[in-house]
C-alpha cells in the first residue's frame, strides 16, 4: 500500500514547476556485503508524477568488470503496483537538436526552451562567404580537432535558416582543416573541403560533438543516475507481476540481475524505452505482458550480453525505434505480436526524428540484433511464430542480424501487409531462416552497431 504523488517535467506543457534534471525517488534500498538485502515484497504501491524511481533496489556493484556484482539483493518482488508518469525524465535522442535545427516546425516557446537546455558549450557561431572553403569561428575559443573517423564524437552539424549551398541542415560533417578562428569541413573524414555558393545568414551556427548534442543528450544535463518507475540493479530472484507502469523516460529498468520473471504487466506509455532488460542479466522469462510504447524510443531493449532470455506471449505496439536485442546469448523470442514499432521513422517532426547521418527520417528496423563489442559474437537465437504488423514508416529490411551471429533460427513468423526482408550479415553461421510468410532472406552486410546510430 501507500501512494507517492509528486512532480515530473513534461515537455508537452509550456509551464513546468519542476526542472528537467531534478530527480526525486520514493523508496531506495542499497546493499552492503556485511548487511545484505533480501526478502523484499512491494504490493499495491501506487504513484503519479514522480521524477525518479518510486521503487529502487540495488545490490552492491563489483569493481572487477562492468557486469560484476559483489553482493546481490536477494528475492525481490513487485506485485500489483501502479506507478504512473513516474521515473527519471528524459528528452529523447536528438529532441533538442531537432528543434534547434528546424525551429519553424515548433512553437516559439519550444524553441526557446530548447535553446535553454541544449549543450550551448558545444555551439559556435559560424560565418561563411561565397566562393570560400573556410568557416570563420570565434578565434578566442579553442580550435576544433580534425576528424579522424566518422564517429559521432568527431562530427558536427549546422543550424540556421540561411545556410549556404551545398550545406544541409541536419546532416553530419567532419573537420578536415582547422586553425585559429577557422575550420573547413567535408561530408567525409579526410574528404575534399566544401566550397560555399553563397554567404551564410546571420543566425548560422555549428554544433560539434554530435555524440553529446544528439545521442547523449537523451537525458537532461546534470540529472542523477537511475531509470524507470522502478529500478532494480544487481538483484537475484526477481519477480514483477500484475503491475501498471508509465513514464516520461524509460518505463522500467532491470540490470545486472539474474533469475527474473516479468509477467502479466501492462506498460501504458513511455517517452523513452518501454520494456528494458538492461545490461548483463541472466535467466529471464518475459511473458504475458502488454507493452505500449506511445511513440517513445525502443519498445523492447535487451541490452549488452543478456543470457538465457525467453520472451513469449507478449504484445508490443507503438514503439518508436523497434525492438533492440544487443549481443544476446541463448535468446528465444516466440509467440509475440509486434504492431507498428517504428514511429520515430515517420516524417512528422513531432513524432519522427531526423537521422544526422542522412538528414532524413530514421530507418530503424522492427527487430534488430546488434553487437556492443566490434568483433563480438552472439547466439544461439530462436525467433519463432511471431506476428509483425508494420506501420507505414517501417523500412523494407524490417529484421536485421549483425555480424558474427551463431546458430540463428527464424521460422513461422508472419509479416502481413507488404513484402519485407530479413537482412543477415554474411559472417553469421548456422543460419536457418525459412518459412516466414511475407518475408525473404537477404544475405547482406549489416553494421555491427546499427541500432545505436
């Protein structure tokens, strides 16, 4: 029993009494080796509008590796809890960046707020002249380094209503020459510098370090750790049943835990990740859940080398960036329904998100397997007897398998409505993908980390 009522930042509202990075928690339990944590039972706890995890249970993280747990919290149960609009607030990937790149698509107050919370330390005013390759910037500021790779940390993009051709708003560029008070850019690292065909407008600017201004900017600057209406990290024997959840960030978070049951729950909405089995979980069963992503980020995330995971009999719908399975070991996905989980690919600026690699709408698949370690491996994987009902924004390659998969089986899945393909990197071995009505197998190169870009 008990109810937590509070405040959480809501970007749909012009006026907020709560700053986006403010974090408030309800129940927070941590663990020591000497004391231990165990036999925790949360039943019929309620909340509405809390800017942090209402229920947080944390074992003691180990220091030997990213996955280590020195002391588990033991036997943790959440039953019939209703945690609404609760959890750490998140902007979403590229949200502030897109508003400042195309301000004409948004209300003036939204643009002003984006300016307030954007990483202004990474902004530079930029002056370009017709027939010149140089971009003039403030000589009092540190010169930008030359881009050596196409990593987002080394990329920049341009803001402004009157950028000179051939620059495109929303497209990534790379520094190919840099000196005091100027730089030159190209569409490729080490490429030919761009020559400008007109003078730039007075509001022209550049934002460097796209990793920070687009990807890492999903969370407000200065926000505290922890995600979701509940946040369980480093626990053993975890059961979450019969709960109703929603959040203005990730809806729930289970990380570095083992022996997990998540069953018969209803996720009503998410601004970011809906179902989130985070890094290095082992032995998890996910069954009988109804998950509505409400145009958030990924409707499913099974992160970083989760092992022995079964997901069966669930419905996942209205997610933004599909279902993301990241370097799993012994993974089964069977008898689920997926409905329109690529809404972030839509062209509508209020629902979709522009991709800085193309300056066009995103191309997230409905289901994608990736690697978090370049050169890593994953598998065995079984994807069987699921229904995939795509929205209009789903790409043709609606299911993708990254390199170095082992023992990949996919059969009996149904793809009604239109032709689609299942893309499998040629390096994958033990591939048995057949009898999936509406989909054809395509052996083609797949980027190892395509779900993160």
